[in-house]
């Protein structure tokens, strides 16, 4: 009845019952073990062309497309950008002017723990105090 619903031939269903995994899938699983071995041996930097070359040197016969398909199916990717990149002639950073002439030095503390700020230049000690006050207000 189910073969009619899914439009399958009964002989195909019974063949699948006796052998649910195909020969191709078994061969792909065997190749996957070798691919993982060579991938880990390369430190995760090899893609399918290099893994294919390693498999050929090991005496395996398969195509680079099959290796790429197996790697893609199992989420194995070459590490990209492992070399240091050098940049030439970048633009220098520009800091915006302090147009409001504001400062972050506290003058007094209010009831809720906030700080009133005067109009003078910030100091290094205050910046350190402010960081500590933001992250650890209960200790101050």
C-alpha cells in the first residue's frame, strides 16, 4: 500500500530493507576518514585541491569534485586568511575636536550615585576612576 502511495516499486523497497546504505555511501564514508586525516595533518589549511593531491599520493582514485562534495557535505572548509596581510599607505586617524569643551572630572556625587561634571580637561586618574565606578559601583 505504501509503495503505491510513494510510487515505488516493491522490489526497490525490499532491496533497501536488506541494504539501506549504498556502496557509494560506504566509499564516501571511507574517503571522509582519509580526508579528515589529511585535513587535520595540514592544520586545517588545506582545501579540496590539496586534499585531493594528498589522496592521490596515498594511492586513492577519486576526483577533486568528489572530494569537494564530501568536504562540503561534512562542513570541512579550508582556513582562509591564516597569513598576515600587509596594508600600504592607509589614511591617518583623525580625532574630532572637542567643540563643547566638556570635561569628565566629577565635582560631587548625588544621592543615586551619578556624578555632576565640571567644564575642565579630564585626567588619567579620573578616567581610571570612572571605569572602576562603571564596572564596580558597589565598591566605591
